[in-house]
C-alpha cells in the first residue's frame, strides 16, 4: 500500500467517483464511496452523477465479447523477454519536421498553414535546421519548449514493468491505453539482481508468483494482478506530442532518473529522432542540455 495526495476539480472528482462505482473491484468501490462522502459535504451542487452506470461498467466488457468472435485478433500466449527493445514506434506525424516548422511560421506571419507548408517543403535541410535553432536560441534547461511543438505526435507500443509504468503514467499530457499486466510478457530483472548473481533466485520467485496468479485468475480474474510483482509487465500504447517528449526526456534521461524508465526513454527518443531529426535536435536529459546546446550555439 501507499499514501496518495490528490488535487482535483469537481468535474474530475465526479468522474473518478463514478468510474470507481462502476468498477468490479471492491477496493475501488470503497474508495469511491469515501471520496464522495467527503466531497458532497463541500460541493453538494456540483458532485451529482456518481452512481454506477452502464457506459463505464459495460463498454469495454462488450468490446471484449465482440473481439472474441474474431480469432484474427487473438495472439497465442507465449512468454517473451523483449530484452533489447521495450519501445516500438508504431505511428507518427509524417513529414513532422516540415509541419512543425510550418506551424512556427504561422505563428509569426499572416500566411495560411497550407502556404507555410509549401514554403517549408522548398527549403534546404540547412534552412530547416535554422528554424529549429531559432526556437532554442535563448532556451535554457528549465524553459518549456514552444507550443508549436505540439503539432507533431508520436505513438509508441511499449512493454514495461509495473515500476516503470508507475513513473510513465505521471506524464499526463499524453494518451495512454493500457492492457492488463500479463505474465506472458515476462519480467524486467533489475541490474542489481543480475550483478549480485541472484537472477536465478529472482526468476524462481517470479515463477511461484505466476503460478499463484493463474490459480487466482481462474476464480477471480479481476483481482489476479494484485499478486504480480513490480517487475511484471504490461503492454501500453502511448501517444505524445513532441513538446511532451522533450519534457519526458529532460526528466527521465537525467543521470538521477530511475534506471528502468531511463532505458525506455532512451529507446523512445532514439526512435523519434530517426523520423523527426530536426524537431528532436535538442531532446536530451536536463543534465546534458547545456552541452548539447553549446554544440549548435558556439560563442
């Protein structure tokens, strides 16, 4: 268990309470009731729609039933470690560099986006680089990237541990679609475990955990994930814009970042730079920003 401090406006709190009421998990239902009991005392006129409803309780269940009719969308269960790649870039804004630069031109001119994009397409790589450098000329490691960097996006399929996901989900200027934790995706073994030559013992504990998981799953599938460890993995579909990826990189690539999410972020940034090299030119850890900046702005 852990302690949590939460700040929410009335609309979001109402949504949380309603979602919890619609959950099949008793713990969430109980927490939802306690939240409502506290909130209704101070905001009785705005916390209104808090009962269990069919939209929240049945929609995804119906998707599951509908999907099971078509075996084409079922993959055979097989255990995979995915040691070398936990991130896969599955979609992105095509010609993202050009579109981002066009959006910056729109900001400082009177021309339409279509006109700006046509002009950008005719520029040389050196000229395109010039626009990106202008966007960072006076930026410091604590400055927020220009809003125009939100006009290009990246979508990743990630396979990550519970520990890593606990950090990733804090970045909420993003769209996150999760699958349930799945033992068939393997586990993330910490470096310290490997270095201490305890990997075999670690894996034996994981195997026992998974046996217990499957026993519980047969009777109560909704609570079976409770028994899994922080090392077990889930598959996540993550969509972020370039501006948010800069923010993630500054925090999660830093030398002080936890190793698991740092390794994942390294993969994400490297994949992004292959498709938008200009836009991601200054995307790095905050402890390396001054060094990277000096490479392009030598005095």
